């Protein structure tokens, strides 16, 4: 396990941690907390504990916005000191055409699927959802209600007037998306 | 009219078990517990919603309340409501 600076955003710290067998929800939770402790350390936080809010979301130390995601095999944490909100999502599952149609609007499928995979766009909406929820002013909504559009080399995710840039990367069987609100 | 909710809850759980396997944690998730907090991934949740459209013969509307998607119980309540 190693903390690495992320090429998508200056000052962002990203840590992967494997999920131990039997790879259930408890093991995924532990892997996520270990990843985030390492990311907070790398980012310079003296506090490495991330308790759960009543709604289940992690509460990061003040000044160290971050986010956690996991598949059944691996967890990832991203911390961006000084950011207003961060969202990360990692996906390994295949996105079926039906699921793609459910989550992506017709315009998004028409304009973005030539450049991105359905799994990348799914992850982008999830990451943006976490960041936009962390801002805390939008009320309750569903992640697929977020709209994606391309702007130069980054995706822009928007919902009810709020927007956040989202970077996506894929490697082997994983897609990673990170949204950072400044 | 008999209460449809128990049968709908049972069918929803069966859809989850079909996706995750009989040995998975989903077979023991209580009806009222948040599926996301119990460990159901976002991709699995959306796959469940798609499977429910086929199983129960309806389509989710864009303005569905997030709370309706929280648990097996809330999902069943939504199905019963849209069936009238």
C-alpha cells in the first residue's frame, strides 16, 4: 500500500488497500478505513480517524476533505487538503445496456459513450454524487439524476445549479472517478 | 384485498439473492435496513431496480423519492403503491 499524488488534481492523495477474504461488507469497511488513514497521513493530517455520520457517510477531519470507495476486492481513499468536498468511486462490475440506459440520459449516451465506457460514466456520477452531497445544500437526490457533459479534458457533473469537475481513469478491470469541489 | 407487501418483499429478496448468490450477506439483510449501508453496491442497487421493472411490470419514474429505494421494505411499499 502506498499513498500517491494523483495526476488529476494537484494536492490530492490517493491510497488503495486490498480487501481481505471473505471480502464481505465488514472486510470492505476495514479496507476503506485503512486506506483513508494512510491517505490522511500522506496529506499531513494529524487526525486519521474518520467516524461515521448518522447517515453512514464518513466524517473527515476539518480541512481534509476526502472520500472512500470500494469494490469487493479493493478499497480506495482520496484526500484533498483545502477542498470543499471530494467524491471518489471505483467500479469493477460490468454495466449492462439496461443499467446504462437507466443511469445515463439519452444525450449522455449519445455524446459521451464514444469517449467513455458506461462503467466510467457510472463511476463519474457516483463520485460527483458524493462530492455534491458533501456540499450539503442540495437536499436528497439520486446519483443518476446528475447530468454529465464534457468540457475540454474533464467531465462536468451538474445538479440543480451546482457543478463539480470529475476525472475518470480506467485500468484493467477497474474504473476510478474522482470529483473535487474547490 | 390481502396484504401484497410480504410477497413483494420476498420477491425482491429473491432478486437480490439471484444477483449475489445464496451464500451472500443479502439473504440475511433485514427488510427495514438500508441496502446501501448493509453493503449493497450502487451497481447492484441499480441492477435490482432494473430487475424489479421486469418482475413487477412497471417503470421507475425520474422523480422517485430516494427514501423509496432505501430498503427491501420501502421498495415493496413503492411496488404495492404503483400497482394500486
